[in-house]
């Protein structure tokens, strides 16, 4: 179990170090425009379908044999969660900025 944890931590560090920088977003409307684009909606749909399938079909049969089942679910759902939290926090910051000006 420690090997999987160490592998996940090293993988996370490598991803963060090589990740491209985010494009600066100026308005909330710009964020909503990104969220409404077809590739993003396809990604969200894929994550929902894949995670549901994995949870109800694969976990009962293979969940006790390999942690990769849970790792794949957590990675995909986590990627969507990170994006959602980023959008929410940016929206709150923009709202506070608008109130101040």
C-alpha cells in the first residue's frame, strides 16, 4: 500500500511541475464561455458515465483486487472537482471586486 501512495505522490509532483500555466481570465462570462464549450461538456459527460460504470460494475468485482479501480475513479472525479472549485473561487473573487468598485 505504501508503494501506491508513493507512486501517486511522485506522479502528482511530476504533473504539477510540467503543467502549462493557466490563461488569465478577465470576466465571469469568459469562464462560463469555457464551461459551455463542446469539448469540456464531452469531458464532463465522459467522467460522469465512466465513474458511474466503474462504481456500479467494476468495483464490486475487481475493487478488492487492485487499487487502480479506485485510483481511476478518484483521478477523474478529482479533475472535475478541481475545475469546479477553481471556477467558484474565481467567481467569488470577481463578485467581491465588483462590489468594491
